[in-house]
């Protein structure tokens, strides 16, 4: 059962039990809007780890939107793939934490890189900083598929833009220089966030990401 919480006059926060339930709900909502339903009532919907923020065009429609949200048919059988395409990210795998992290996981650095590039990644949601996408992984039959990557004990005060990192069950590319506690395994020259582009963020929920070893 979903929980609908008011978020100001013009938004509804949909609270779900876990990331998988949130992912299925957001996909169902995207499919509903793509089919032309709710498009006139909803400005946008923003997924997070276990919530979806739904912004309303008119607060007077809150009741009908809440009814529609409760009535969404959520499940693998009824949700079509709403992927927004694929992005290839060329990476120099020379990150400051690559060697130590590989040792901690009991693999060679080359094995960690091979797993990272063989794994299909999906932008699950965005947050932390503009353009920062949390990339969830799909299993590829590796022992690393189920590993929780530990964060650093002490976060760095500055991580350069383009740094490719791992933490928990996610991967990410830092879109701009910022503090951070994720494990750095490489870097890319591909712009992830550019205010002069439309849209400015390369990573949007639903986009599939493929990491490649930069020659």
C-alpha cells in the first residue's frame, strides 16, 4: 500500500516500502503519463530512493490525482520499458581507490574493472548535486553482483568532476567538483552536467549507462 503525504499546496509525496516498489511505481506512473493520462494534472514526478514527488498543475485537482495514484496498476506484467536510451561513458580506470578497493573485495583491479564495464547500469534516481545520478546495477553472474561497496571512513573534501565511483550497490559519475565519500575507481571526460544543454543533465531516471575502458 502506498502512502500519500502532502508536500505544500502543489505536490504529493508518494512514500513506498523499498527501492524496488518505488521503481515499479515510478515506471507505472511514467507509462500512465506517456499514454496521455494524468499529463494535464501533473507537471513532473521526481523519484528518489523510496519516494516519488508528484508536482501538481492545479491544487484543486489533488483529490482526483490521489485517487489515480492509488489506482495505478503496478507490477512487472503491466509496466512497459520506459527507458530513455543508453549513454556510453568512456573511463580511465585509474581512480585513487581502485587498488585498495579491489584488494578489500578480494579481486584483482582488472577483475573489478571488467565487472564494472560488463554490468548494465540504470539511472535509478538523481540527487545530492545537480546531475548526480544513482546508477543501480543488474546482475551479470559475478560474485561482485551482491557486494555492498563500503564508503570511505572519511569523505574527501573535493572530488573532481567526472570521477567514476562506487558505493553500496550503486555507481555514479560526479557531475561537478564536490565533497564525497564514494570509492573512486576512474574518471571520464564526458560532460555529465552542462547548463547550456537541454536537458542539462546527461543522466536522467530511466537512462541506461554502459561504462567502457577508454583506450
